C-alpha cells in the first residue's frame, strides 16, 4: 500500500506540472500579462501543427523584416508539417532557399541606423524573458489601437490634460492613476509618435507594432488573421523554434517514467518474495 501511495503522489505531481510551468509573471511595475492557453505546456502537451504553420508564415512575412532566427533553417520546417514545396515557397517569400537559415532581410548597420539598436535574434526569445510565451504575446498585442491613439490626441488638443482626462488615460494605458504627471508625460510621448506598449517595462521601445492590423497576414489555411490570432500563432512557432525537439523529449520522458514505475513494482514484488521466505 505504501508503494502505491508513492506512485500516486508521483503521478499527481506529474499531472500538476502543466499548471506550474504555465504561470507567467507581470512585467515589473506594469499590468499583469495576458494569460494564454498554450497547448504545448506540461508533460503531455503537444504543438498544434496548424498553429505552427500559421506562425511560421507570420514570422517569415513579418518578423524577418527586422529579426532573425539564426538557429532554424527553412528545411527544418518539414518537422512541423510543411511539404518540401511549401518550404520552398515560404523561403522564396523571404528571398532565400530551403537550405538557408531564417535570417533578417535587414543587416545590422541598417537596423541600428533605423532603430538605434540591432533587433535581437528570436531563436530563444520564449526562454529569455520573464513571462515566457505570455510576455511575447503581451508585447505583440500591447500596442495602442488607432482609436486609442485618437483618444490620446483628443486629451492633448489644448496641450493640457485635466484630472478627469488623466483618469480616462490611466484606464486606456493600463497605468496607475495616482501618478498623473507620469501619465501626462506618456501621453505627450505617444502624441509625438513614440512606440507605446502596455506590457513592455518602461512602456516605450524602438520597435513599432509589427502586427498593426487584422488581416495583415493572409493565412493559407483560410483562418482569419486577427492581431490576437497572428500573435498567438507567431509565439507558438517561436516556442517550437526555441525547442524543436520538445515533443521527442517529452515522449522519451514519459516512457522512462512508465518504465521506472513498472521496474519499481517488479523490484518490490521480488523483495516481498525474498523476505517472505526468510521470515518463514
């Protein structure tokens, strides 16, 4: 009975892992990150092939304009369900062939001149930021919509922001209303054209919204390309790019655990048999 309790406890811990690894942390001092359901989390989680293919399309058509995934080659996309013909077509979209890595169309000097900084490589980005996948999803969806920018412009029409307008902007920008001077400063920077993002620490950074409008990417499978959908698919693909062997690793891990459980039961049975003879 004691052995069975140990096995049950081990299985409970295993089943709870999806929930523990899925916890995301809010950006320091900012609003809580949007919590998304990622089907590949947990010991039994697997990547959605359709989402991976859509995400690869978003990354190639949008993200590679500035960023790279230097550890992934187009030919590896066959692992997520692309045919060789589809791989060649996707590579040609980026002006490359299937043997090339997913490298940015923009060289480092041009990027630094345009943004003041070289955009980071995205190969391991889902592992590199607090909040992991939820952080990247928050960044992609955290930019202001056109109507939000219009509301900021209206608040600054007379070059001043009243206390009532501060409260409205605080809700709009997900900022603390108890810091009116900071909200006014942020509003002025937004009006001047700086890139505001709710979930980026400090709120302003060099990258303008990469996914600025619904339908920006026309999915080949007919899925509607809303900003939320494109963001979720892109992050799913980036999670795969950070760990393309994850499915194999999980499969091997589950087999090893099952083997150890069976071995433990067998050894316990042998131990009982041996000591039963001694006691008798």
